[in-house]
C-alpha cells in the first residue's frame, strides 16, 4: 500500500503565501514524477506544476513566477511554495505521484486533497 498525505492548506489573504507538502509512504521502490493539481468548485481538476525524478519542473501559465515546486527525495516529499496568492487560486489542491512499488509495478497515486482559500 502507498499513501500520499498532504498538509499545509488553509486560509490566507490575497498577496500572502502558503507552502503545501505531500509525503509519500508505504511500499515504495522509487518515486518518478510528482505533481500538484487543483480543483475549484464547479471546475475540472487542472495541473498546477510537476517535477521529474531528475528535478525538471513545469508550471501552468497561471502560476508561473508565483509558485515553486520542489522535492526531497530522501523524505519522499514534494512541496509547493505559493506566493502572491490570488482569490482565483482558491481550490482543493491534490498531490499526485507516479510510483514504482516494491513489487516493481508502476501506479499513479493521489492524495486526499488540502483546501486553500484566498480571501480578498
């Protein structure tokens, strides 16, 4: 079994900052790509940022220059540093990871989601 546990969400004023964390645990052989998605009420889930095992990052245009994704491979953890937050960033943020399990099977896993609310 593999679990992704997110933390760090909350309520923040526009212009403020938050850092999300996602810690992976369980029968993990290796973690390949990791990513953050978000889903606002009434909207589809969308990709926010991703990072490969080698550290290559990609960002959605709407967060470029404001959000930074990073990972600590020793801790099996991915982070999302969010700054200059806007009310439109309000959403449930989900962690996603492509994981090779100890049985050498590759699966995509999701965290339970963490709410980020930005007030104006």
